[in-house]
C-alpha cells in the first residue's frame, strides 16, 4: 500500500512497496517541489556529492584528495559559471521554466536535512550539506555529462596516431565501430507488429553502474495540470528527461554518438566566449586545449525540454519539447497511444543548430537504436559503436509477427557476443593448433565448441573471456604495439579512455581482422594466450568471474553485492569491465524499461540496485536480484489497491484488492469446485459470493486479495487482524500477528521450478510479511485439510493445538518470519534439483 511520507498544503510524497516515490502536486511547480524533496530524502549523499563536484569543491569538503581530479576538471571547464549563465538566460527569457526549476531546488533544500540525517556517510565524514542555489541542478546535469561525449575518445586516437600512426589508429580508435564507446539499446515496435495492437518501446541504457544508481524511478503527478508521468529521473535534476511515459505518449533515448564537443587549440586568436575554457594543459607537443560545447556557446542546457516533456500528450508534443534539447545529443524514439511512432536526433553541436532530423517509423516495421551509425545518426558523429547489437536486436525481433513485452524483455537479456565469430575464426586456423601442449589444446577445443553466448552459468563463456583478456595482453606485448605503453601525459582522469590494455581488449575484433597486415604476429600471440588460459587451471562459470562491482560516491561503502550476471561488452546485454584488466562488471544496463502504449499498467521497469540511496535501507538493493536475472517489475499504477510481490527466479506476482462484484464469478467457480470444500462457500450463488466479499471489504481490519502470476489469477488471499476476529477469542494474539486465509486457484502456475501451490504459498507469505510490523502469520485451517497443513509445515509453520473457531474444528498454525525464510531457502534448493 502506498505510504505518505511527507506532505504540505499543495504537495505530498508517497512510497509504494518498492520504495519508489510518487510525487504529487497541485500544479507543476508544486510537483517540482515534491520531486526535489523526495530526491533529497532518498539520495542526499549522492546529489550533494554531485553538487560539490560540479563546483569543484568535493575534495575540500571531504578532505579526500582522490576527488581532486574531477574537481579540477569541473573548475577548468567552469561548470559552475556555465550553470549560472544558463540560469540567468533562463530567468530572463523563460521565467515560468525558471520558477519550475526554483521550486525543485526549494524542495531539495527543505528535504535535505531529513535526507542528511538518514545518510550514514554524512555522519562518518562529519560534514553537513550546503544550500542549493537555483542553478545547482544544471551543474549536476553538466558534471554528469562532461565526460559523456566524444572528446576523451579523440584524445586516445591522437595518442595512437602519435605513437603508431594513422593506420593503427583506424584499428584501435576507429571513427566507426569501436565497442568501447557505448552499449545502450532502444527499439520501437509499431502497432501492426505488436501483440497488443499498440506501439511498444524497449530501452536499456548502458552506463557505469553506480550505487545509488544514476536513474531513479519516479511517478510524477500534477493534479491541476493533467500531468501523470512514470519515468526515470536523474537524481538532482527535475523531470524525467530520458525515459518517460505519460499514459498517452512515451519516449526513450540512446546516445546518438554525436560530435557535439570540440577540442580547440589554444592560441592568440582563441576566445573563451566562443571556443570554451582551457581544460588541458600543453602535452605531447600539443598546445593547451579548450573545450567548446553547445551549452557553453549558447548558455543553455535544455531545461525547457525537461519541463515540457512532462506536459506531453502525443508524439508532436514530445517532438516540440525536444526542439529545446541541447546536450548530450540523443537518438530518441517516441510513440503514442494513437499508434504513431517517431525517431529523431535531439540536441545541438558546438557549431550550432543542424538540419532537423525526425522520421516517422512506418507501421509494420521496427526501429532499432544501438549507438551505431544509422541513416538517422551518421551525419552527426565521427565515432560510433559497431552494428553488432543493432543487427542482433533486429534478427531477434524478425521472427515475431506479433511482438510482446516478454519478447522484448528476452531480447534485453540476450548475451551473445557479436565479435566471437571473428575470434573463433582465428582459433580455427590450423597453424594456431600446432605446438600446443595438451592442456592448451584442450582449451582451444573448448573454445571452438563455444557458441558465443556469454551467460552466467556457462563455463565456455568464462573460458572465452579469459582467452580474450590473455590475447589482448599478449598482443599488447608484441613489438608492433609496445609504443602504446608510452605515457600519454594526460591527467589520470582520462585513464579509462587511454588505458592500452582496456582499449586493445575491446578492439580485438579489428585487431584480428587487420593487425597482421600491420606487422602483428597474431598467431604466436594466440598460442601464448591459450597456454596462459590453460595455466590458470580450474574452469569456472562466467558468473563466478563476471560479478557486479558498482562505483559508489566518495565516502560511501561498496555494497556487499557480488551478483553474477550474463553479458559481454559487445552483446545486447552489454556488461563489461572498464579497465580491461579483469572481469568485474562496472558497466551495464543502468535501467531497463518496457513501455506499452496500449495500457501503461502493463509496462515494466527495473534498476540495478533499488530506489533508495541509503545502503542499509530496505529498498536500496531489493531490485538487484531481478535486474541480475534480466527481469523487471510492473510499473506502479498509482492504484493503492495493487501490490507487486517479487518471487524466486526473478518472477513477479501482483496482488490487488478483490473487487467483490467484478471478481465474484471467478471466485464462485473456484470455491464451488470439490477442491474448495474447506472454504465453506460451496453452496453459495455468484450473488451470494459477491455479498460475502462486500461484507469482507467493509471490515476495517480485513483485506481480500486476488493474486496473479504470469498474468493469470492463481490465489485468493485474505489478511486480517486476529485480535478483531473470532480467532482472537480462542488464542493469545501477540503484537505483530497477522491472520491469513489462502485459497490456491485451479489455474495457478509455478515459477522457478516450484509447483503452483509452493508458488502461491510464497506469494501469500511475502505479501503478508511485506506489511510493516508483521512478525508472525497465523492461520486456522480446517483440521481435515491435511494437504494445506502439510504445505504450511513445509513453509516453516508450527502446527499447533486443535481449536474451535468459525463453526469448524481447526488447527492453530503459527509461522514466524525467520522460520519462513529458512523454509523458503530449502524449498528453492529442492526446486533447483527438480529442474
């Protein structure tokens, strides 16, 4: 049930069962205030450290010199001054947008003290948050994107050209097809290709995996302005600028890979106003460099677009809002409930406006964006990701005449490596197999039999990843590439973009295809890599090596969350390491969204960790198992009658309050079957069933739920206060007791190797124990219902004394939380053996 956690005369913040904020305001500015308050409450440490970074003051605030490099970049790029200039222009030209931004900042300031009190990092560091100014959200947005563009990649290409020449630069830092650049995916399914007859949008933005996450699930409602938007917010920034669904229209983005940042050589003719501030001192014979961006040149970042997206009702509204977008430049897919689908590029380059790029996606087709050079994006950029992921998504959609959201979710989980065929071809060369010792020959045979699917349970995937890393190391030791180890002279901040091993690892496909023509001894390097893999000994699954190691804000503890995941840097599920020196996952899907334009309530989403930014809070890490399994949660409906329940194996159940009349026919079919004899309603008509549950609904301490699994009704669950029930007259009721009645329907389904009753039982118990303060679940099944008592015992319950209650002879059953969790673990272990 949604819980109101804060409110004022014109706003309130609620939470659903996953801790996701529902921010409600009377008007749009009231909503902005509520969103700012919720952000500060949930993410105080994250957004305050971001704000301090944006002004170049984080290291001094924390007394932590490891923060100095980012502070220096923010200071050199003059992000705070730029944010102030953007605010001044906004205030002068668009005062209503400035008022909206100011309202958000007011909410942040008013919520920050509560948020700071929740933050263990604030207490440990003995610091207090500062007061946000109206341009602080602009600074937060800028600091999170200053390294998001292409200029760090250009620095790497310059280094390769300088030490190896242009031909090697085209291999290791190509202008097209470099897998290290990004990994995001998005696609649109038009109505006639959709199983619902309405468009579908799917997206999984890939970024550094930060905990708390870079995206925050929110539900935003402005009652007087007809705003009701679900989406992913940037903590510290109002609205949902990248991914949103208003009910009528939805949008998703990927990085368009546009060349919107330009490095300009400093010199006598350079002008900061037009060429940007100096961000790099002279290095490697080059003069100091200035960074020119569209935000710097135009003194705006697109705050108007952030606001106008909330007011959108169709594709034209979104398209018009995105005319105000500045940077980063995004490829956007937009669809509305009338069936129209658009794709466009949104943003500006440093040189100023470009030709407007908007295209209607014809019905009967799909549109796929994957950071590759498409007809839409190619005119905007110089460096793109290879088209592996785009082609893979298209090939996986192609067999489906009627695409479902489940089909899209399965595609988001796809872990087939796009470059593996090239590496396998190298291994298949007969000369590579010559001179191998038996262990290395066995490794080679295993790799030749590997299908390229980088799934967590695969030993072949682990073998392939180890081979890739060792091949990169041996290739880098070749005399042809040794000059790469020459230092770049750049600040350490740029190491992730200029680390030779990382870049060679992610460029292996091109190295194999073109390296020998440039003097690389590839076959000896391949044999050396096979011997190195063999020397490591024990095989492992990919999940044992490929585990999430999230980045955390300075001063935060790294969560003890070593989740095994599937994927690879060139798969649709593009999980990867950022250093090239190991297998830990520091980059991957920062969220997954599945938008249904026929019915928003069917939409789904998930983030890597959770909604809350306080590590020991209940909702800080609760979505991690779902994300790792590639599954998603139903979006909140705003309906207080619906609850979502995570199930084993990443499945999800939904429980909604029973509609006494709307559900009467279904319940009647269930309880009048022979298996319903213990429910005591076998002789009732449909009308009498409806009247019974109308009475139940009238009781203040009794709720009846219909539970669905996989979209099918599977159980009737009734929860009640035993102290206000006849049961309380015959047994001692303790504080924290909750009564339960459970009826498993004939159409129930099992999940994760569990049978239908086990699945329904777990759903019912998780629903019960999900209520605040519940310590024990108590029940009084008919003593003749031996099957139910056996199931309750398997769930960890104590089958107690015989009692007389509700005109029946029953047994008093008690299940405490710890006993249920132990029994649930045993049941899951047994289900794995059955599978």
